[in-house]
C-alpha cells in the first residue's frame, strides 16, 4: 500500500511537471505545440486521473489486487494518450512509463512484460501513423525514437530487479528476526567491543589489544558441550529434542563468536578454565 501511494504520487508529479513545462513553453514545439487545446486537455485528464487515484488509493489497491491485469489496460490508456498527443518529443511521453511502476507493484513478471508489449506496440503505431522513417531521419529524430523504443524494456528490467532484491531481503528478515530472538548476536564481537568502548578516547597509534569477552547463549553452550562430550550434531539434536538445523545454527554462531575454524577447535573451548564465558 505504501508503495502504491509513492508510485501514484510520483506519477502525479511527472504528469504535473509535464503539464507545467508544456504551458511554460507554450510558444515552442515542445510546449503546447500545434494543437494547444488538445495538449492542455490531455494534461488535465492525466493529472486528474493520478490525483483521483491517489485519493482513492485503497480502492485502487484492492482492485489491482483482485484483478492485476488492469495494469495492462492502464498501460494501453496511457500510451493512447501519448499517441493522441505526440509520440516524438511530446509533453506526456514520460507519463507512459508510470504504468510499469504500478505493474511491478501489483502484478507478476508476465503482466509487467505484457505492459511493455502494449507500450511498444502503441508507441510504434502512433509513430508510423504520422511519420515515415525517412522523415524521422531527415529531422534528426531517429536516434530519439530508437531510445524511446528501448526505454520500456530497460525500465521494466530495472524495476523487476529492484523488486527481486527487495523480496529477497524481506524473505530473509523473518529468519533473521527469529535468530535474534533466539539469542544470536546482532553485531560481531569486534563491533560489540567498539560499541562498548564508544566513550573511550581514540588511539592515534596501535595500542594494546583489549580482550574480547565472548558470551554464548545457553543453547549454544549446551551444543558446544555436547560436541566436547564426543557427540555428533545429529546426536546432540536428538538428546535435546530439537532439529538438526537448530543445532547447526547454534554451532555456527558459536564458531563465529569464538573464532574457531573447526568443530574440534570449538569443542576445545570447553576445557578452558573460563568456560563458558571465555575471552579471546
């Protein structure tokens, strides 16, 4: 829902900026152009649509959730508005990209690429209905046209990549929270030491290394002591009535805290006189 609000607000800002620039440059071809009434009407309609959608964003989100294919209809409507205005250097070409943002938020990859296809076809049809390739080449517009055709799949690819990265992070957040609640450290021992000594004066040169006290959780202590007793991780899990994955997680955290490279080195900590609160 927050993503939809941001997308609609950004889309409305793009539409408003395009409209304001068109009016401000009313005497140029990039402004209101040869058909000022049509361009002003399209600008008002586009801006009104985004303002209304932002106002009714809960209903819009509910509709997109139930029928995500509506993003394809939105893409068709936006590219139709651009084609009705001017596909080459028109004021509202950038607005046609906003449907891709909504598609990435509410639809799957298939529908996102369907939007790209609709935008591409609409742009090409609007282009060829008014110009020939020779005319575009003579006017020096051919490079800009190719750039406009390429930008739809490029923007879709970038937005989908960002969505995948975000989903990967959010999928791992639950597991990370579970580990923290189970007693896993939020920081490495070195960072813990740095935070603990934040009030100490900074040394300009190398000083005496301070011992780091390692606090293992009770579950980690039991897992390491099981290793020291000659038990395999699978046997420790059976003895404690937990899963093998849980024991492996405890041992991994204990190795990281103590700096042990192998399970044998980790088990050797139990023989130390300061166990289970050891220093290194």
